[in-house]
C-alpha cells in the first residue's frame, strides 16, 4: 500500500511539474541557487561577455556570450553569494551549447570563504539542444587554495573553455541542488531508482529521464 501511495504521489508531482515555469522548477529543487532567468548579480570576468536575459527554445535563461580570441581562451561569469551547501550532494542545471565545435568544456565553481575553489568539469556536451546536467559533489576538486568543507560559499562561477577561436553563446538555466535521497526518490520507476542509486554509489550512469517526468529538472 505504501509503495502504491508513493507512486501515486509521484505521478501527481510529475503532472504538476509539467505546468511549472523554469524558475518554479528551480524552486522545486532542494535548494535553488539561481533560476538563471536574469543576469542580475552576474558579472563577466572578461570584456565583451556581458550576460543577458533570454528565452531560447521556450526556456527562460541567461545567454552568456563567449568571445574567444587569441588572447582570451575562456569565458567566465561569477556571482557573490552566501551559502551553506554542506548537506547537499548534487548540483543540477540546464545548458544549451548551439555550436559544439566552439566549446571544449564547461565548468562550475564554488569559492569558499578561505579563498580556494571547488571546481568540476560539468557535463558531456553531446548535443546542441537543451541538456539537463547533474554533477556529484564528489566530482569537485580543490584549486587555488584549500577549502574547509562547503559551509561558507561566497561565489559561484560558470566557465566555458574554447575549442577554437571565434564567437558563440552558451545558455544556462535553473541552477539548483539536491540531496542524495531526494534525487533517488525523484525517479518514478523502480528500475530508474535502482540505476540512480548505483550512480550515487559510483557505479553506472544516471538513467535518462524524459523531460515530462521531472526528477532532474531543478
């Protein structure tokens, strides 16, 4: 009876999720870091890369211009925050890279109060369509100094590295977090939950989930 009730409630949640805006989907995550529907608070680290609000293929987002020149091989934007991310295990966001030939990699970084950074190469850029990306906290490494845990995060940085010289735009949306148990429970079917649990344990891949099933949409 409990399992049936849980499945029924999950199905209701999915039906509701289908009618939510992207910002509301971000708010539905355990902690919405930024719905990324406005450039407010985000600053470019390099000239000519000012972020702008946009709607791309029906998704509210911010467009981040990547002006790759011989002297600028990456594009980066950051926002000052005050966050305690100690209890969260996963970070999730949506990204669209319309020209994969221009981008070598993307990364997400969190600066801790002591000055160091938690950094992670975030996602396999395998399509030029919108992608849901989930990265495990265990995938992050320290750079630029030591970080004493995740209890005092003062900046978030989004970074794109170039593959070749030229100009392109990368769109980001719905940056949020999720705890491990909630991530597993967010999948509806038992086989998906088992696959998600295996992924959390470090074995296998996160199961693909159609957009209408929610789960990995922040």
